[in-house]
C-alpha cells in the first residue's frame, strides 16, 4: 500500500446510471481532497447519472475512463459504490467482474458499500469472506459462500485480500475513513 495518501491510486467503477449519489461522490471527492489520485471508470464515457434513494434524480458526473480500458495493476484499491440498478448491471459486466477478480487475486483491497458486494458475488470472491451490506443482498452473499453482517463497517482480511464494507450512505464516514486508513498503512 501507499505510505502517503498522495501516492495512492484509487479506481471507482460504476455503470452510467443508477448509482447511489453519495456512495459514489463521497469517496470520489473525499479521497481526491485528501490527495489520492482517483479514477472514475464507467461502462461508457457518457455522463454518470446518480440517483438518491434509488429513485430521485441525483448529480451527473463525467467519468475519467471506461472500466474495460483500465487495469487493476495500475491501482492500489477498488471502490464499488451501491445503487440497486448500478450494481445489478455491474455484476453481469465481464470487464467489471474481471477487475474485481484481478484486484483480489493481486491481494489488493476492495471497498464495497450497500449493494456493492453483489459484484463480488458474481466474481466468485466471497467464499470465506465476511461483508457488511444492505440487508437486501444478505441471501446472495450467503449463497455465494460468504457471511453477511449488519455493521456500520466491517473489514475482512481473509483469503489474501482486504474487503472494506458498509451497509448504507449513513455509514460513509466510517467507510471512507477505513479506505484512507488502508491506503496509508
């Protein structure tokens, strides 16, 4: 991991619609403000349209890259924001699945909030892992061989890679704080 946050390179991956606004914008802005180099990668270079509470129009943000054009080797940490529609599409995108697998297989941390762990279900990365998430995907996590907990923040270091996970937008202070701590260890 980077010794100073200014040396850290963070990749945030999303679809172009349906991302829970604060679950994307808080890590994006807070990590940039702390000095990290943050790349927002989406399915296409079209603007990323966020939502609030999965139904109200949110902020629109321009992505930096497409997630099929980036390489896990170039980053220190992967962030997977929630949003039901976002992750429902992200978890079936081969390039997104491969990125998650590449991060885990390289021993690099992944931070996932709310519905974000759904991507890890489809990537086959949850056997033996414990994750906090929204309650709606508990059965999916458990059917994938993981354990779901209802905690503001859970950090799991099993299987050679760190999973930082939280339940919902109310947990963002702890979630972003844990990402910053991981980047500077």
